[in-house]
C-alpha cells in the first residue's frame, strides 16, 4: 500500500493528492526532535527500550534516535489542515 492509501481522514472531508502535497512526505526536523525528546524522557523514566542495547552504552537520546531510525516506535504524527480537519500518518511511512 502506498502512503496515500494508508492515510486516515477524520470527518467528511476528502483529501485529494493536491491537498496532501501541502505537507512534506517525511518527518520535519521539529517532529523528529519532539519524537526523540519524548522517547528519551520515557526511557529515562524507566520505559523498556524497543531495540536490543548493551547496558554499558546507555544513552537515552542515542537509543531514542536509533529506535526512530529503525522505525520500531508505534507512533503516528497528526498533521492539521487549516480548516481544522487532520490526518494521522504512521512514522514508519515518513522515515526517509
């Protein structure tokens, strides 16, 4: 399935290819920074890592970045349209 087929639209508004082209088809630097920061906080608070790591090389930011790059985080990004409708995109599809 392509990214457009996996998009979930909420409400009665249909999103055409032209409307979707307003949004980047990859993670923005702001989304990337927020995901890594939040995941690093979770790891520091005791959440188990989703990838195998060695205990001697424990750095929450590096682990969070590796998890994001491998696409193992079960997170979706919500992008909002100007009219208030939104679209949820899985980060696995946005990682380049």
